[in-house]
């Protein structure tokens, strides 16, 4: 398995900024995830993105809405990010891009063209070459090094 | 609240929980007479501390017998831990835990973020060594799990009056966390086999003895509804304790000593104890949230059973062995609770918080049933972006434990209805923080009614006066660069009682990294004190450490602890009942070499 490590400055060795009181729920990870998914989605299609996250939490809703127009269901979305493994089988694949946060789900289910996931406490991105072709996705050059060629 | 992040744990080389507790403000980490690490409030010395609660993934792991986290959990290895939160005063009641004054909440690494295996090995002075394996995986279905194994062998000893007090121990840990979205399952296990150090020997040096303990727990939490606002939790805990000890000068097993004749007539010279404690607990809570308000209501249930399998003594004079059975008839306690919690945000600058909890205790063995109330109100006010104030008032009560009742005042055996310890805890904290620095002043004022004190004749409830303490903590953190941090801390305690432990202290910490190196240094100070004929000098615990990261997956670390060999000292006594006090070092100078490999 070839996995390229995404080195993110936000998760580099810098200490976090000092705080007065930690009152708000800690949401830095979701913010990071939302930024990355936003960059990937914008790089994957020229269409206006309508994102659907199955069983989205209130906290995710608050943060993701800063980067995306959120869809209430799979039908009205063109980009689906399945980050909890709770996507219904009824969600039709036609005209939609599917992304996940689980490497095993990516390998086993051909509807996903890529994944953003964690390994050894480090964030990783992987795209599957054949599935990029099938979905007519032409990624920008910055993502080329994250493309894997697997036997399907 | 103080947070120790995974980065702090790594840079400071905090290998086990007690590494952190050593520097804890307004507390002292002592070694008790059984050679176990034990936390005492600043200025005071206790062998068993029932005032603080220890949690792993929101499951309380304090002993059902003593309400203390002694035995193995105080030495919990931290290589599978994500972060640690420390609360002073009461924390939220929404976890349904027992009452307390300090709360340490430990959270394990998220399996979904690890997806790998980590092997850690350490070797330290005197032959102490430890091996750990952490494995995490995430399945296609979204379920993920973390498993952790650790085996630690510790070699430790002290010298008292030319005699060696052995304190060797072997600890093992197993942890399993399984989770998916709304479900979190935890299983924890630890066992300990160790020398009994001084034990209960009248001459503070038992001829032979050992302590064995096994702790297991299973904890299941599921959140219902799309917004996860309905929570269900069930947990089952088992603690098993086995002690045996022999001493020719006699053993101070207070519950069997009768004072109607000479104490030696009933004092044992051998003691064999085998007990088991079981605890079932459940919680159901519902959260109602609006934009500015969160309201939680819930109910909890706990049933604690104390089973005495063996309690055998061999008489000091006659040498006759007899099984004395349970020390008291009190062996079951049921607690039903109702709690509410509300936090209301007036605006971005002002937050009000209120908690209330009602506990109904049912106890057997002729002890009274009772109801206790706990309240906590507070406000968080941040008038400026860089400045804030936080203030809380907590009224809580700690019920006597099985241990308190077993070892209750032997001069008054007919009345074991010890009163609850009533704590009134007021705190105020002011913080100034900018991008690089954070300065905080924390003040607490604590009043304790019916304090349960371990007197030479057993536990007595001090109900004729109020114990008062005041604490100040000053803390300053400065980020020298984005990769280097400096932290200064100083605290002082005033109390109405005479000091039996250090009451002032602080630390200076520096941590950072450069290219492939991580490094730290810390100096922990605790002031000296005098008690009767014993005078204890100031303690300066100097620690230094460095890690070399050969790659992202492999590193070696070297750490030196207590390099000046000026450890804190704890008070002990020699002799029956009041005895003669003496002091011994809590820990030794130590050098540790560690290896970490991730794959």
C-alpha cells in the first residue's frame, strides 16, 4: 500500500495559541477537515458544490456551512462526504462524487474516488487513479502525488 | 481546568500518571505506608485520599473500597493517552460520578486517528522496566478499536534504621476501547503484585508481606437520537484486594484491637485479607439545547457490594489463628441520584452555569440511610478578548467509604454512623492571554465540616470545628518560539490545622524541539515543613530529558528524574497508636531510556 503523508502546517509542531478559557467545544479538527474537503471538492469539479454529509452533527453543520452549500439529502447533492459510514444504499451515484474518511471503505467500495483519513496520528489523502478517470475528475497538480494505482 | 495535551505528554516525557501528579499545584504526591503513590492536599498527609476522582474515558476508576485511585491506576502508563483534563472544585455532575474535590479525566487516543501499532519499551535505574503495545484499527463499517497492553516491573527500596524496606512491584494493564459514532465501549483491567513496604507493622518494617490487587471494569455508553441528546450508560466494576503480612513486633490491624484490655492481647502478628468489591452503575440523561441554553437532566443508580472472603489474624501472644470475618455488618450501599445542569449564554462575554444533584443513600449493617445534596453555581465572564474571570461555588458532601467504616474509631465501636464530610469550595480565576503568553491567578477558599480524620485509634469525624484552607496558584506560560514553551507555577496554602506536609510549591518547565530533537527540563519545588520532632527540608526535583527522532516512526528518549536527589518526604510513624513520627523520601533519583516504534 502506498500512502502519501499530507504534511499540514496546521498540524506541524507549533504549539496552539494561548486561550483565556476553553468554553467552546474543541472544533479544530473539524475545521481542518472542512478546509481540506473544500480544497479537494473545488479541485475535483468546476460545478458549484452542494455537499451532503450523512447524519451531519450540529457542530459539523456550523463549520462546513462556512465552506459549502449544504444539501439536506443525497438526491440534491453533487458531492457526498461519508465520514461516519452511515450513507444509505439508496443514494444514487449518477452525477455525484463520493469521498470518504475511511481507507478500507475506499478500497472496497468503488463508488468512492478518494479518502481523507488518519494514520499514526497523521492526516493522509489518497485518490484512486481508475476511479478519477471513471468520474472524469482532473485534479490540480498539488494532488498528483496522492494518486494511487490499484488493481480492481 | 488544566489540560495536558498529547504534545505536552510527549515533550515532557510524562511516562506514567504519577509523573504529572508530582508537579500538581496545591497537592503533594506521597508514598504511603504500603509503598503506593497517593495524592494529598497541600499541607496535609493522608494514606488514602478519597477527595479526588480519576476517570478514564469518563469511567471512574477509583476504588470502591476507599474511593481512592491508589493501587495501579495512579501509575497508569500514558503512551495510549490522548490528553488529560484536571478540574479543581467539582466538575459537571452529568457523568453521574461520586462527589469529589479534584477530578482527573484521562482520554485515550482515538482509534480512528491512529490506525496503526505502537511498541514502547523503557529501561530505568535499579532494573525497572516496562513494555507496551498499542494497536488501533478502523473498519469499513465505521467501527474502530484501540487495544493496549503493558507490563511494568519496578524495583524500589528505602532504608529505615539500617533495615531495607522493599517496594518492588509488577503492574500489568489491558485496555480496550471500541467506538462508532454514537456508541463507546470500554474495558479496562489492571493487576498489581508488590511488596508491602512498611505495611501495618508496629515497627514500620514488616518481616514479610505482599499486596495483590486486580481491577476490572466494563463500560457501555450509547447516545440516541440524531442530535445524540439522549444518553444511556451502564458500567460494572470489580476490585479484588489480597494482603498478607507478618511482623514479630505486631500488626496495627485496628478493627481487631480491643481496648478494654492491653492492646497486645488482641493485636495480631500475622494478617491475611482477601476482599472483593463489585459495583453496578447506570445513567440516563437527556440534553435540551437552544441557541443560548443547554439543559441536562438525568438519573443515576449505583449498587456497591463488599465481599469479605478471608480476614484471618494470628494473635500476637497466643499464636492462635482465627477468621474474624467481616469487620462490620456494612457491606452494601445503593445510591440513586437525580441531577440537573444548565448553562446559559447571555452573550459571547457572559456564561452562567448551575448544577444540582440529589443522592439518596441506602446502606445495610445498621447504618443510617440519608440524602445528600450537591450544588455548583458559577459564571464565566470575558469582558475583553484577552482577559476573563471564572468563579464557582460548590457545596458537596463525601459519604464515608467501606474503608472509613471498617477502620472507624475503635474506642466507639457501637456508633459507626460517621457523618458525611461537607465541603464548601469557592474559587475564582482570572486569566490574561495573548498569542504568546497566558497568565492566571487562581484562588480557592475551602471549608470542611465533619472532616474524617485518620486518628491513631481509627477514623473519627471532626464535628466540633470547621477546617478552613485557602490556596493561591499563579501560573505563567510563555511561548518563546512556535516550538519552545516556558511555564512557571507557584502556589501557597494557608490552613486552620497544623501542617503535616509541604504547603508551598511550584515549578519551572521548559519544553521544545529542534530538527530531530525534542527536549525538556523541569524543576519542581515543594517547601520543607516541621511536624513534632521531624523536620523536612525543601525539595528540589530537577528533571532533564531529550528525544531523538530517527524517523517519523522511530525514536529514542533519555530522561533523568530527581537529579539533585532532593525528593519530597512523607511522614510515617513507628509504634502502636500515636507512635514516633519519622520521614522518608517519596522517590529516588532515576534515569530512564525509552524506545518508541510506530508501524
